[in-house]
C-alpha cells in the first residue's frame, strides 16, 4: 500500500511540476507576443495628420516644455512608462540605433498620469530626453491604450507608427532598415 501511495504522490508531483512549468512558459510567451512590435493598424487614420496640439508637457525636472520641439524636423516620439519592462527593453534597443541618424531626434513621452517624484530616473533608463504629458492629451487624441508606441514625425506630421517593442531580431532589423533608408 505504501508503494502505491509513493507512486501516486510521485505522479501527482510530476504533473504539478509539468503544469507549473508549462503555465509559466506560455504565460511568458503570451506576454512577450503582446508587447512585441506590430504594424500600427489601429491608427492608420493618423498617418499624414498633424501631431496633436495642446499637451502640457513637462520634463523630468517639472519644467514646462514648448511642444513645438516635436514639430521641427524629423522626430521619433517613443511613448513609454518607466515601470514597463517592454518599454525598458525598447529603450535598450533604441540606445543601439539612436546615433545612426543625427537628423532624427528621439524623445520619450510618458502619456499616462503625472510626473512621479522619481522621474529623474527616467532619463537614466532611456537614451533620450523624456517628457510627461500631464494633461493626458495624447492618450485621448491618439487613442493610446498601451506602451511602448513609436511615432515618426516630419515637421509635426505623423508619417509612421509602431505599436509594441522591437523584441525580436526581425523587428529590430526592420526598424534599423527603415531608419537607415530615410532620405538624407
């Protein structure tokens, strides 16, 4: 009888371990695929439209920023939050490509909520200047409901967008090819 209980207990333990490993594997895979960069199908209607006006942008020190800096030349605005793992991964990737084109300026924009007291850490986490949209105007106007999102602007006009982080080699090389392919 005790051998039978040991066998049953061993099988139960085995199936519990297999279930837990499988659960965490698939959970991680699903989260990664949800955070991964995808073509921006939901906001195609924003392409060739002006980037929204009326934001109350502040920098990490709380100083008000003239939003016109987002409307001059070529700009990539990366919508991020400082507590988002996919955003941090996106920041690490962008750090590797940010200097490839001096004619393209990168800015980070935190679209949700207000500037936290620990916001000085934001510029340590990201390779670009970070702003906060204290009025949440971009969330409302652009219909943002997740981060990271990258938006490419030329003189304030939205030209291209990406939803999610460039986590795979394919997504990273696609972004690099696009960046390198911009006319000089």
